[in-house]
C-alpha cells in the first residue's frame, strides 16, 4: 500500500538522486503521524471541553495519585513550559474550577496546585476519549507490532528525553 511519504520520497529521488533521502521514509511518517495524533487529541479533548494544554496539566496532577497535587515547579518539569506560562495556565484552570491553589505546608512561601473533583472528572473523561482515538489509530497493527514499534520509538526518543537540563 503506497502512502503520501512514498510519493514524496520518489519525487525527491527523481529530483535529487545525489541525496540519500532514506531518513524521510521514517521521520516524515513520524511527522505525519504526529499531526494525525494531534488532530485526534484535539477531538478527544473538545468532547469534554478541554484544550490540549489543559489536558496536560490536569493529567499531570491526576497521575500523581491522591491528593492529586504538585508544586508549580513540578508541573513545569512535567509539562515543559516556562514559569510564566504555567502561572497563566494555573490561573485559567482555577477560574474554571478545575484546580485550586493551597499553601504548601512544607514551605510557607510556596503553594501547591490540587486537582478539584471536577478537574479529576475532566482528566478521566478526556483520557478515556484519547485512548479510544489512539486505539483507532493503532488498529492496523497487531499487539506484537505495537510492542516492536514502541521499542523502536523508545530507542529514538530516549536520548532526547534524557538530555541534561
């Protein structure tokens, strides 16, 4: 079965036979798949009235387990945004009643961000919707193929995920 990347690679091989375009066969597919996944994520989150960034913050809190709270610094680490961006996001989620700020008992100047019951429900609903979308994307692969693909992608992403700083 030919796909758009096959056509793209064939065109580049015809136009630039002097270049080895083999990396495009893998990474252009990863890029296209990322766009399809982004679209599927947006659909799943919109069904429960969330934006992707809201999902990221809410599920970071949800994954911590009860009492579903983290410091803003820990949220920064998990969501890879700046402190100014995180402050804005926490403000917006608090206005929607999805998180609340609490004093940090271990640091008088610090705060903790805690998921509210409504925030937990939104996180759970959006995750279920996302997983349904992702299962559909992966439906063409057997369990063994999914396991193999996950391992190969882990080898590619591991060095990026383990960079210092």
